[in-house]
């Protein structure tokens, strides 16, 4: 929590002083009354002593004053709200290295299955777009609320060549920003990229694309899928089979997420990858904003003052 006028909080130092003055007043009142009242005769005069209950209205008054002072300082806090409209663009790596079987059945198949699970988690009001990227990034589906089209687009993804990470970030950002809410404004947009992280080719460097996304306030959440032991095989002319090592390389993905203020995840198997997507679905459905809480503290102070005055009037026929 932060405060716009923190100097107002200095007034809180007066509350212990008020409490001390109240205690001294109560002690002097008891001392002045002692010579005129015999303890043995007190039950015949007063049906029941108020005991500690008589201090409750004043305690509520102090709490109300504290809330009023905190409200005067204009507190602000991070408040999480549910998004009614948003756009999420899934950027799926379809490069040759995604055919590696270190994640069963393959990296690409695991990514596809996880993305399908993600679609089930994201609120139905959200638009979902899909970008496939190999040696170049191509829009597979513009943002839409039609989940059947999104599922069909994901299932149509096939392995290709290269890994143009920068092009994918740039295209996904532009694709998401084209969407409009019912009021005509650009709704909150996020990109969810899944790749093994090996940047190969492309016209735009990943760092440049990440800075562009950040300038447009589009966070990129990245998921690195694969293990250091990944390999792919391809048949050469003459029937020879070449084995190529394709270890997961998360460095660029981590940098993209950090630059755009997204988050980076790793997932080495199908089950863990689905878990990452489920968690992201819940996270993207909420937005954290800064909200001033002056009205909350003012309302609480007013309510406490009303309760304190009511109790004092009801019990003792006087205000605290």
C-alpha cells in the first residue's frame, strides 16, 4: 500500500496521547467519587456496574479516528479485478526441432495438447488468436471467441523449418492489438509463446520485438518445452539418416518475458505443460490495477463512529 499524502499519517501519533488522557480522566473520576461512596452500599445504588464495557465506545472512537487519518493520507493499493474482455494470442513454434520426442509424443504435439487445455480455462468472453512460426511467422487464426475455430487451427499446425522468435512476437502483438472491445477500445492484450527457444532466422531480432511489445503494454508469457537431450532425425539423399541435437534453449524466451513484463515457465513433459497453461488461464483472466482506498477508510470510519455513538447513548445516555 502507498500513500499520496503520507504526512497525514503523523496524526496517528496523537491517538496514544488521547488514550492516555482518557485513562487519566477515568482514574481521576474514580478518585473523586471514592469519598462519597462506600463499596458495601454500591450494589444497593447501582444494579450492575458497566465494567470494561464502558471503555468500548471510546476504543471504537480511536479506531474510527485512525481510519479517518489513514483515509486522509489517500492510500492506494493493488486491486485484482476480473477481466470481462481481453485478447490472448497463442504463438506456437512449429520449427523442425519441435518434432523432437524428448517430450512425449513430440514437443509440438505436447504444445498443441496444452494449448487445447488452455482454451478450456480461458473465459469464453476472451478472444484467442493463433500464430504459427518456423522460418517465418504466419497468422493461423485472427482473434476470435469461437473456440471450435481455435481448436481446428491448433490441430492444423505442422512442423516446418527455422525459429523466427522475433517475427512471432511482433506479429502476435500486432494481431492482438487489432482486436476491439464492444466500446471500440483496444482490450488488454497478452501473448503466450511456447517454443524450445532456439532462435534461427527471421527479420526482426527478439530483443527488438520484445521492446516493441513492451511499448504497447503487451506482456509476453513464454514457455520453454523440451530437454537438453532433444534430438531430431532427417533422411538425407542416398538413404542416410542424420541425427541433429536440439537441446532446449530457454535464454531468449526468458529475456523476452522479462523485457515485456510477462513471465517465463519451463515444462519438460506433457502433464506439467498442461498445468502451466491452466495456471496461466487463471492469471490472464485477472488484471491488477492501482486503486485509491480513501472511500473505504472513510466509510469504515463513519460506521465505527455511528456504532460508538449508538452504544454510548444506549448504555450510558451520553456520547463517548
